C-alpha cells in the first residue's frame, strides 16, 4: 500500500501537490509549520494509488512516496 510522507518543516504551502493529486487525498492543514506556512497534509491515505505526482510537483522536495518497504524519490539526471 502506498504511503505519502510530507516533511512539514520543508513545506511552503504552495498547494501544487494538492492540485496534482488525481485521487484528491491531500489538503491544506490549519496548522502553521516552523517556517510560518500552512502546510499540506494527507487526508485520505488509503485512497493513494502511488502515482508520485505529489512528490514530482513539489518544488521543495518535501514529499516522499513509499510503497511497501520501497521508497521512491525523484532524481534529476
């Protein structure tokens, strides 16, 4: 089962991940992170299909998607 991990300290609340998610499982938190931004949060984890579009669209690399024991990351070549 895919799992979305958001590093809250890195999130700047740009909402790109929320817009990119085809399953609409991400939303914005009402809490503020240490940098002073409202951050993204996972609202419906079981609906995640593991497409990694949230991680790909994040300009701050604050999102990682794990699948079972494997963790996928975007690498720029």
